[in-house]
C-alpha cells in the first residue's frame, strides 16, 4: 500500500472495511442513465478539463459569461488594492480561525507573511481576469485545495470546507457590492457581470474541493 493510499484509508476508515453484499440487487445500477452518469463522474474526477466542461455545462457558463467577466476588468483593476487590502488586512487577520495562518511563533500577526499571501492572491485574481480557463489554471486551483486537506498536505494547513465556502461567499458578496455601486446606472451590465462571476465562483469552489471528498461522496 502506498503512503497516499494509507493516508486515504486512515482518513476514511469505512473505505478500508471489507464490503459484504446484503443479498439485495440494486435496480438503479441497471439503469443506462445512471451508468452514464457514473462514468461521467469518474471521468470528471480524473480529467480536470472534462470536469470544467461538465461544470460549465451544468451552470450554463458560456462565452457570453467569459465576455461579461472581461467587461468587469476595469472595475476590478481600479479597485484591486482596496479589495485585497480589505480581505487580508481587515477580514482574514481578524477571523478567529483563519488568522492562525498569519501568526508567528509568538501568536502575533506576521504582517510580512500577510503581505506575501496578499501578493499571491493578487496574482491569482489577475490570472482569473485573463479568462484563460486551461488545464494549467484548473490544476492550480485543484492543487491549492489539495494542500489544505490533511491527506495531501500538512495537518497544520487544513481548512474545513465550511470555512472555505464562507470565505469564498464573503469575497463573492464584497465583490458584488462593488459592482452594484459602480454599475448602479447600468443594471443590464450589472446583471451580466454578477451572473457570470457567480457561475465562475461555483466552478472554482468545485475544483478547489475535489480532493476534499472520497469517491463515495
């Protein structure tokens, strides 16, 4: 058994138990649509681009949404410093749980490290605005999520799913409040941009959490 397999079994012991048949046949396994859906699930767990294509199809994320995100570039670029300063210097370092990763050995906030993480987030946001949803981009999103799961990374880096979703949700509403203020005189453009970003946020959240759940979930 590999180190990764052993770590997996330790995290999900129910998977290590011997499976015994109940003697009952599950009819759903014979349904062609279910088999097709299961094959799609397996393929999208192994192939990151198929995952993106599938999620984009489910959310109806199209080229129109990509264009809408491009329309938001000027707004985000003009407010990028304010957005990042707020998230890192006001929100994260004051959160009881998330702030733990920004503290030094004495328990105090290590501003230099906060600056480093802020710079990385800026780079990621700018990467998003390139609107180049290629394999390298999605593998990066998946990797960032993976290192925050004990099975793949250090336990000290573990961030519970609920906190990830809460943080993405917070960034989501903060960004949309900005759009609402900047585009209050153009409701149609506001609708296009907020709709596109909502879809993109959900695709990113899905990609980020791929390694958080075992196959049976």
